[in-house]
């Protein structure tokens, strides 16, 4: 299984968020503690929590998400429009609560291609990673898997009036959200750098 060096990337992101923190625009309980700790994450998820989650969903987690949870069991402010990313306790099947997949699949015509069908059905088959957001879904798709066992992530905001955005893996999703954070925070002090999650390293 691939393993990723998440910690340096997440520490840099946390430090830049803390340096640009504005108490007047504090939105959630715990923001001040996160700033003081210079850490947007939480405690790591132990193997017992990870195993319980995998048993509950009936599948093994994709490697980049599993290694992420081993560093932090959830994440505050991934990007600008998601306020809390789920940890092991809250990751669960989306279940299409608003019937989006049902409506979109019914609206497709007979000439719809495979990509259109896949996008339309994503809510019905995916895990929901967004716990609190500005009407944004973060969907981890077990039917869109690469050769390394990584699942694609789809983000969707109804107010964008656009199809879901596909991120190749959970790692790519977090990198894209970091870039969104940078672009939305460019005028704040301390937010000056760019970065990527470290390349996968062999287990050991």
C-alpha cells in the first residue's frame, strides 16, 4: 500500500492559515484553539478507528485517505467553502439525500456518454466527506478507482451551476483545496507559499 508524507504539507497549510487568521471573522468553535496550536487538524486516528470505519463501510479506504487519517482524524477549512472535513466517526455513505443522482440520471437522454452517467450517479454511490460546508458536497467515489487503489473525489456546489469537479485522488483533492485556500487568502499576511503533498514513500 502506498503511504504519503502528509505532515509537512499540513503543517505548512496550518501555519499559513494561523498567520492570516482574523478573529473578527471567526466562524466556528475551536478556531482560536486551532490558531494557538497552529494546526487545522485533530489527533491521529488509531488503527482501531480505521478498522471500525472500514468495517462499517464494507471497503478498504484508498491509500491517500487512510494515511491522511493516520495523521489527523478530520480537517478544518479544506479550501474556502468547506468548513469541516469528516474524520473516521463521520465518514459515511452519502445516500443521495436530495435525490440529485435520481433526478440527473432520469434527465439524461439516450445519447449520454459514460462520463455523464458517472457524474450523474455519484451521490448515490459515494462516501460524503463534507461535514459542514457552504452547500458543497465532497464525494469519494468507490467506482472511480485507479491502478493504485485510489478513489476519485468529486466536489459539487449547486450555486456554481456546473457539473461536479473531479479530483483524481484524495491527495489531489487536498492539494487543489490548498490552492483554493491560497487564492482566496492572497491578501492576508503569512499566506505566501505554494506546495504539494510529498511523493509516496515505501511502507516501513
